[in-house]
C-alpha cells in the first residue's frame, strides 16, 4: 500500500531526512530552542489524544482547528479541568470515540494546517481526515465535538458550554 503524504509550502520546514526506501519523511517536533515551524510533508506514524480535539502526532502537539471538545481533566485540575462532572464524562466518551475513529494510522491525513495556537507550548492547528472524512466535522455531527470557529488565533464565538443540558 502506498503511503500518502500531505505537501505544504511553508517556511523553515522541520522534516526528518528521507529514508532510503523513498518513504516521505516523518514529522519531527521542533527543538525546544527553536521557534515552531510548519513541516512540508507528513507521514503519520503515531497519534495520541489528550481529549477529543488535541494530542500528539508523531510527538508534535496539535489541536484540531475550529472545534472544541469537552475537557477530560478532573474538576479543579491544574490542566484540562472540566467545569462539571457532566463535561468530564462527555469528554471521556468523546476521547474514546476519537481514538476509535483514528485507530487506523494508515488512513489518517492532515489536510490543512493553520499555524499555531497561543498556548504557552504552542500546538499546531490542523484539519485531520480519516479515510477522506474530516474528523472534526464528523465529531460535530456525532455530537462529540462542537463548532468553535476562529479567525487565526481569535475565537469568533464563545467557547461551547459542555455543562449545559442538551
């Protein structure tokens, strides 16, 4: 089976050297001393989800663009805290749903990048598809994610309330 890669015209790429087999380079994270930069090609070899809208791809922190997922951290946690137990329960279910949808690494594609978010440790903002289906849109349709449109790093709507009934 052929390995597909997403080509992206970007400044200062950080891909690993091409393997002798002709495979596309593996996405490698920027060093801590460098400014994050966008890679030019992707070959996804691993994906780990923190919650249903963010995690690590090949060790690079990412966040799905224009969507939000309920938080999975315990109430009062220092990082990723849910505002209520309902949000936490929904967040765990959403993460499990996303893990199941993205289990087949070979069918994952990063279809677009949108730069980095404004977190202390920046995350690459991406659109991700599995088998040609955008997982963000699919997650919204399935009720696990909510639309949260942004213009660059500026939110265009309030963050969804995962504690509300509905």
